[in-house]
């Protein structure tokens, strides 16, 4: 079965040095956005290339919390520059 594809609607920091820009097509291990991606993607119905992203370890906790509060996950701040 093919994975669902989603498009980022806003930029997301993937790690301390890499930001994924809005408009990037991504997939998820369980075919559903989790963690920082909740509320920042829209599902695509057409075929095309996609970037597979790792879901955060606490994705299920974040998904449950967001379901209870009805809020999207907070946008994490970019990492501070080291001097």
C-alpha cells in the first residue's frame, strides 16, 4: 500500500541545523502527521516525490494532548547559534 503524502503548509525545523520549507511533500511512518507536523500539513491526493520525515519520539503523547486541547503543536524556536 502506498504511503499518504502531505504538503507542509509552514516551515518546520527538522533538527538543529535543517529547516524544511513550506511546500515540501513529506510522508510519515504511520501515514498520519505527528508531533511538530500536526496542523502544519495538508494531505495530497496526487502522485509525486515525497520526503520521508522521522516522527518525534513523543508523537503519540503530542497527538493525544492536541486532541484534548484542540490546539496545534507549538512552533519550536530555531536553535540558538553557538559562539
